[in-house]
C-alpha cells in the first residue's frame, strides 16, 4: 500500500492556526504559539507566512470560497425542511471558522483586507437570504406581502446569522465556543434565524418547522 504524502508545512500551519484561533481567539494566539504547536521553528513558519495577518487572510479565502459555494443553494429550497437543512449547513460552516465571528470587530479594525472583503461577504449572505425567501414564496410556503418586505427580513436574518455566535459567547464565555457546545449553538442559531419567518409561513409549514425544532431540541 502506498504511503500518503506528508502534508505540506503551509497546510499544517493553516490547520493549526484555525484550531488555535477557534479555541483561544485570534488576538490571543501568536505566531510563536502556532510554531510551538507544530513543533517547527518560527523561521519555518515565517518562510510560509511572514505575518499573522497572512495566515488570517488565507483562512478567510478558504472560508469565503466554501461559503460562496453554499450560498447558491438558498435559491433551491422547496419548503421549510429544505430551509432548515440549508441554515444548519450554513451554521456548520460558520462554526468551522468561528474565530472570525468571535473576534470580528477586532479583526476588521486591524486587517485591511478583511475590512474590505467582509462587507462583500455580508452582501452575498443577504442576497442568499433574499433568494431563499423568494423561493419559499414562489412555492407557496411563505406568505409575505408586500414582496418588498423581504429585504428587511433578509437583512434581519443575516444580522442573527452573523452575530449569533457572539451572543452565545457573551452568554457563556467559558463554554459556548468549545467543541462540545457545537450542536447546541448550531441548533439555536438555525432556530432563531428561521424563527423570523414564523409569522409569514403557510400554516402547515409553520407547524412543520415547529416539529423540526422540537425534534432537534430532543436530540440535543
């Protein structure tokens, strides 16, 4: 059996950095700590990423690429079950890169590239939520009139989506963003984003969403 090729050092640096940033927060993790976690020299790390911002930017590029691929699915939802799955998948991706949301204001104030690119990402999220609402409305699952009410609702969904993990962190700083809290955080976030649609859902769809939430609550 052929041996697997060893992972490149640059890849290992990103994986270690992501784990440390998620665990401790990006401002609290130095490049020295990343090198120590990997048992490599600081010089080796700087060869691949001369500054910590370059590590952050590389991780953001990965997140942005994965998110862009996922957001297109918002226009394909058929009913609240599809919407629930879409939202939960979205929160799973956010959880994988949760340090961006935990430390968002600090990162934007210190990193020019993120300052420029994160608003674009928010616009893409808002467009995806608008597409989701339109898809549900076309299929009769959503009764939202007038149609221009969709834009503020889409924006509200993105606000909850973007700041939900910050809310969880403030509520329980010592445990909210730990791996064992993932399922509860994702469930609560998806439930509150889709909860914004409850007044507009067709009655059977509203009841189905309530059943989905109840089933996941029991599982969690």
